[in-house]
């Protein structure tokens, strides 16, 4: 193992001890270190970092800047140990258009995705992906949180889900609707029939009995989108798996507005449920939906009209 690879392991271990996951960053930086080794470089330079970050297909994507950002953090760490390591300054690469507008799924969209999942060739993959999509849609958990769930994290008797060590190192209990609990119970029974002794404690397993992986999951989801025939709506981007979380949050807020409930008082509850550090993170969902903004505006208009 090279010196840079050893330093990368130490860097990741230190950051993770502070609560950072760095799952994608770990993969990205390992690729960067391999690139430096092939180039015969012993220190990080700005030129090498930018050249590596540019090795992506889409020039309009912000992924190049994200790759360079991961290197920048690693370079700062190394620079404190050896000043010969150069730290790439911010702003060298295009960061894209910022936080993308989410695709807000309608009920018929989710049903179409579930129907498409049932048509997958492998029975185990079909029931796994169907249940995975259903869990995201009904609980709003993050994609990574659902992937990391173990079977022991599900308490079907109490209709509860334990999301362990998530963003910021926080854990939380997520209550399940009885229909969601029944869906998970049905999945586990079918999973045990198809793969009685998996090689992983994971709740959702692949056809090999291992934990699902982000890359493979998004590949399968792209096939579901094609089969379900979900179109773009207006300026919205292509639907993404993580947008099921946005849709859950927006629909919850919309239901509260339509029921004339005190949304401001309930927002901290939704923030805790979603695993946000504060309601400020949840407020972003308010701007993501014209329907939600319209419902809020109608309530505000009625409140103004009721004033003496």
C-alpha cells in the first residue's frame, strides 16, 4: 500500500470518527489516489486534481466540482502534515445549477413504479425492489438509510423502524403505518422462501444475498422508469429514487394545510421524523411544490380576510 493510500485511510477514519459517513467520498478519493499513483505523483497538485476531476462525461454536470471538492478536503488534511501538498482553491470548476428541482410523484406514478418492479425477471429482485420503493414512498427515509437497514431494525409488532447512525451520526425511530408494516411482513416471508440463508443481515438483499448497492439500485430504477413511462413534467428533471422522500414530505405538508392544521407547530415533528437537524432543512420542501405554496397562500389569504 502506498503512502498516499495509507494517509487516505487515516483521513477517512478520522472524519468518520466525527460522524461523517463519507461512503461516496471514500470511493471517489480511492480512485483519485490510484490516479496519482499511476501518474507517479507523491503529492497532490492543483493540476493533477483538476485533470482527474475532469474525467467525467458531462461538462454541464456539477459532479466535476463535487469530485474536486472531495479532493480539496483531503488535500487540506495532507497540507497540514506536509505543506508540499497543494490545496485546490474553490471555484475552479462549474458547480452546476445548484440544488435540483425534485420530481414530485403522484400516487399513480408510485403505483406504476411498483407495477414495473413486479415485472422484473428475478422473483427476489422483483419483491425486493417493489418493497424498497414502497418503503421510501410511505416513510420518506433516505435511500442510503433504507439500504443500510438490517432485519433487526424492523419491529413489526410495534410498527416501528430503527434508522441507525444516519446523517450527522444521529439515529431515530420511524413509526410505520399498519399497511407499511404488512408490506414488510409480506416481503420478509417471501424473501425467506426465495433465499432462506442470506449472507448479510440487511433487510433488503440482492439476488446474491448481499446488501443492495447504490449503483446497481439506480440502474434497476432507470429500467423501472422506462417501463412505467413516467414523463417529465414542465421543467422538472428526470424522476429520481430520492425524490420519493421529497414527495412524502410535500404531501404531508399539503395534507396538513388542507386539513387546516397548525403546520408551523407540526413542522418540528416532521423534521424529527425525516431526520433533519432543524426545521430550516424541512422548510426547503415548502418551496418545492406549487400546489403546496398555493395551499399556504389560500390559508394566509383567509387569515387576512378574517382580520377586523
